[in-house]
C-alpha cells in the first residue's frame, strides 16, 4: 500500500510541476509579444539626424526597389530586410503598404531602432509630371491635412491621434532615384520629391518579440488629392535577435 501511495504522490507532484512549467512558458510567451519600447520626441535628433533627415532617408529606401523586391508591396514581411544594411546602421525601417491591411513578420538585429511610418506620404515629379516643387508641397500638405484617424501600438502601449499629432513632419524637397519597374507607377530615373506625414522612431530594441500595429485614414476631396479615400492597417511581429 505504501508503494502505491508513494506512486500516486509522485505522479501528483509531477503533474503540478508540469502545470507550473506550462503556465510559466505561457506567461513568458505572453510577455514576449507585449514588449514595449519608448519613442524619441519629434524635436530630438535620434542617432544624430533630425526627424526630417530620417524621413528623407526612409523614402529614398522605399523608392529604391522595383515592385517585386519592394517592402512596400510585401504582404508577409518577406522583403522587410531588403536594403537595410545600406541605410543608417542604427535604424531599421518598417514600411507602409499603399492602403489596405498587411500582416508581416520580420527579424531585426538587437540594438536597432525602428522607424515607423504611421501615415506616410510622398509625391515626386515622376508621379506628378510637369509639377513644380511648390505644387508638390501643396499636394503633400493637402493630403495629410485630410487625415481622419491615426493609431499606433507598440507592444502593450498605444498612442492615439492627439498623441501622434506632434509627430507630423513636412520635408523640404529632396532627390530620389526610381529603378526600372518602380512603385507608384513612376518611370526610371532621378526625381525631385517632397514628403509629409506622421512618423516615429523608437529607442533601440532589446532581444525579444514585439507586436507593432499602425493605422491611418484620410478623406481628401478635390482635384489636388492623390487618393480621395485612403486607409492603411499594418501589423508587424518583430523578432529581435
């Protein structure tokens, strides 16, 4: 009888240990995907560059790819690390999607910051032929003046429209180079561009798993609007290793 009782005690102890182990693993996994990270203030110079300079570099990166290699056109995250080594080594760019919903998974080296385009907008004289820089400024400004919603969530920390409003940046003009089979229907070559929109830059990421989601929408009436109705919803699972 003692042997049988001891057997059942051992089984009970083993069951409790397995249950605790399972709960610990579940908690760890849950904690991993709710990791949060702070973002730099809009008037700061993350990694030695102003927000405007980072935004210009971001658009040069976006535009440099043909459609089949473009992180902008990628729905799953397959192309997310394309060209990242050629950019500022402290920054890892996330991407917009041109509208609609995208769910992406991406691996990022530890110690990198994330550049997050909550509401990205760019216009060039390749996309709007025969337009002056003044025209490009007007078009981009009207587009982002028409924003109806903004949302960002990093891990378990969310930012609403009021909190994100101070992160709007309108850039000066800058040069970009479209490749063959470029995005936005642009022809190959150098183009003058202007950007506007809402962008944030995070502090460096420690190892772990992060969920990032950002959404924006606008309604822009009139002939000077690129898209009268626009909405994007982008969600990333960022694996930092």
